[in-house]
C-alpha cells in the first residue's frame, strides 16, 4: 500500500472525433500514476502508440486499458499497441476492460494476424457498477447514450485519514508501535495509566480522494450526470457546436452546451471538452473557440483538450484549479 496521495497526471493522446487531423489524433487518454510506475489508457484509437512515442509515457508501464465502446476510432489502435508491447518484450501484464464484444474482436485480430502475445492479456467485460478496486482506487462505469452500447468511466481515489501527529503522541507518552496504527485509524486507546486517548484528536483533517470521469461517446444523458457527480475533473465529448444540434441528435453525440450542462448538473470542479468534429478547423465558419465560448456561458470552468496536453489533478485541500501546461 502506498503512503499518502501520489500524482494523478492526465495526457490527451487523441482529441478528434471519427478521423484524425493534422493536429489531432482520434480518441485516447492516458492516466499516469508515477508512484506506481503505471499508466492506464482510456480508449485506444488508431495511432495511439505513435502519440505515446511523442509523449513522456512509457508503453512498458501501460497496465490497464478501458474501452468505452466498439466504434473504430476508439479501438483501431488497440491491437497494434498490444502487439508492439509484446515485440518490445517489456510488458508485464495488461488488463483490458470494455464491452462484451471486445474479447471476440481481439481474438479475431490475433487469429487472422497470427499474433501471439509474450505476456498475459486479460479481457474483462464490463457492466454498470464497480469494475476494479485496490487499496487506492475504485473504478466504476455507467451506461451512456450512443448508437451502440457505450460506457463512461469514473476513477475514484479512496479517502485517507489525516496526517498523524507523532510528536503529540510521544508527548503523551505513547510508545511507537501497534498503538500508533490504531490511533492513525481514529480509534480510541487506553494507556497503562488508565488515560484514554482518541486517535481523531491526533490526526489532521481527512484527505478527500480525487475523482476523474471520462464520458464519450454520448449525447446528453442522466447516466453521464450520475457518473460525474462531484468530480474534480470531467472529460466529456463535445463533437458539435450548439447550432449543429441536429447533427448531434442524429448521431447521438454531444454539443458543447450539452457537455457544459452535464458539468453543471453534476457540480464538477472542472470540465475539459474533447472529441471534436473536424468541421471546426481554424478558418471555418465555426471554430473550436466558438464551442468553448458556448460551453463557458453555462459552465465557466471549461477548457478545450488538445493533443499531448499534460496536466495534474491536485489534491482537494489545494486550490480547485488544476495546474497544467500546454
């Protein structure tokens, strides 16, 4: 078990919808956990491994991959990444989570390309609810609303007890050892002299775990709002501008205003929009800056994702704004 909170670092590996552009690849997001030497991927569109090579991420540290749905711009890079990891000989084990059809897709790819992995690859079909949990994190998923079954993912860091004041404990004559463990857990102990000590009195305020939510592809839906409740960071698709809402309804994608409405309803701290239609390239009648303006009119703490942008999600006791560099 790791002591104290570590770094939660996000890198956008692809922020375009459907097809890549010169400046944006198709969908993929990396969550780096440096204290564990692990990286978790969310979606793996074509070219994801090339984007990883352009970043500070190590393919050898990819341990979990979460797939939202089976459309090609979210999965066509998966087999290439898995095959390359095997050829490099540096992958230990990769667990892949996604729709039930994902396992059949990977089996077919391996069969027809005669690819054999030199490391364990385990596929986990997901359904709404908790899909992974360890000492530090809980990952859950929920159904979104798209043309085919699509899942959003929520990463919740577990709360921790506050800082234990060792000096104060020693001043009370409490010897280091098992009693400290009880006090750190907030339990009450009785000293040999009969004095009772409440562990909560020796601990600082509890540390609230951070929450990251990833929702794509979907039109506005209650499932996204429920999944995103109280998130520190919501990453939500915004394929279309508000005035192209007809296209959004036809394809079951979100507009910029829908993404902002999810963020507002869920009371998140920050929204980053992604999965943009190439129709809003610079110089066109509507540009991405217009989508940003639309969203900020509803939810001011909104930003646009860009490829290879890396940022950290701060702990709750720090200022709410996420510190990042483009």
